[in-house]
């Protein structure tokens, strides 16, 4: 079977949706499928290359807001018209992806409905205001068009499925939850750990609770002089967060590592005291699964798949924002509890959250709509 994947994020991947598509695509190729990933390129002409057996097509993209998705859709559809006979099914991953005009079956995977994701944005600059307005005026309409056109809809968590039912009036029977996964053979626990930092991995962006995290870090650093915070990722709030850290005099305790490769990221997971997820909204996140697969405890707000996976004080800790520093302090001081949570977290991943199990569910969807 020949699959056309459409995404709106960088490829090679730099974040959750791209990683999801990359890993599912690799598993599909192992099973004999042909996979093409189409995503945003630059102002240049269409660029085509291969990444680990995946054909990647970068279609021209002009960032003129709020029409960027529609303009990109024009280029995508113009190209797809000439390639349509090369595919058997189209698999679109939201958000911010255009509708493809085709008679082929369409599967739409919802990672993060825009109208919900922007609901929790901190309105602290013009871009955050614009994103919130665009979500209501543009993105919501695009997602309704995708829903109308889809032969099958899937969600990466039960929480996202619930949001589609509540805010998009989608029947529960129309949504299949495929979940998210992790490469449990790469993201493995380390036998020799060097635990002296708290880890955050994700976009430095709105809705991630990062201002709360900086306040939490300020509190924790005051009480534990040998503990640091490492923030992995890039995003719109990076400069603001760095200024906040500087104003607190914590440049030597809170470090911004930027975007890093998987090999280094795995080492960071393995040697962390814990991973903290302070978000106000998530659909996944993959970093939760990656950290759990590496056998470290996770302290997370009850967002996305976290409440579906984490059983409090058994394989992780779910907390409200105001309890974040308290939960982190408990784990800093209690090595036995850290080991218990980490060991149980790893077992949870092995049981249900591998890419093979996710791909099994995706493959079932393909077969049912072709």
C-alpha cells in the first residue's frame, strides 16, 4: 500500500507530531508499505529527498498570516494532482494542514485541535493574540472541513477524542484512538546514572506553563544548591524566559540547551532526576513516553495522555501547577520513590506504548477504508 502523509511541521522532525509521523512511517516501511511525507518547505521550488526510506517532499510555503495554510494548500493540491496515481490513501496530520482534493480515501489524525490548544495560551504578546484569533476564525473552519472529508478520524489520546466530540460535534463512534508511542529499544534506562538536574523537553512556547516552571525552579534552587534545571527546545518564549532567569540571577542554575539530537536527548533523560511537564494543554506529549521508557519519574500536570498513563505515586506523579515545586522536592529527597516510579514507568511503556502497537492500530485503519 502506498501512503501519502501530510504534516505542517519540520521533517526531519524537531517536535512531537514530526516524531510520531517519522516513527510510524518507518514501521510501515518495515511492513512493506511505501510512504511519502509532504510538509512545508520554503519560498523555493518543491524539494524532494529521502530520509531513512521515507520519501520527503517539501512544498513551497509562504508565511503570510492568517492565509498561510490556504496558500500552502494551493501548492500542495497543485503538486498532488500530478502525483495522485502514486498513492492509495492520504493520511493527514493536524493541526494547520490543508485539505487535499482527491477521490482517494482520507484518514485524519488529530494531534491537537487548534481551538483547544490556543485556549490555554498566555496572552503576553501580539503573536499569542493573533494565534488565538486565528484559531477561531481560520483553523477551526479548516479542521471542520477535514472532519467532513475524512473517511476515518483518529486521535492520539482519549482526551483529544473527547475534545472532538465536545467542541467539533464528532460522534464518538467516528473516532479511533491510536495513541502515541516510543522506541523502547532506544529509549532505555541507564545502569549508571548521574542525577543532578530536573529536565524539561518541549517547545518554549505558549500554553506550556514555562513561566510557572521558572518560578518553580527559583523555589527549588533556593532549597537545593546542587540541583539545576535543563530546558530542551526552542520557541517564541525563549528570549523572555532567559530574561526572567537573568532577573532572578539563576543563569548558572537554569540552562537552555536548544534543540538537540536524539542520542544526546536519551542521555539527558537517563541521567535526570525527573522530567517535569508543566503544561496547561497537551495532546500527547511524546516526551512523557520517552522519559518513562528511560525509567525516570515524571511530574506532570493532568494534561493530554498523562492522566491516561500515570497512576499517581505508582509510575509517576500528577500535580496542579501550584504543587509542582512540592512534588519535585519530594522526589529529590526520596531516591527509593524515584526508583520505584521509574521502574514502573518503564513497565507501562513496554506493555502498551511502543511504536509497533501504534502502527498496528494505524494499519487497521488503512485496511478498513481501502
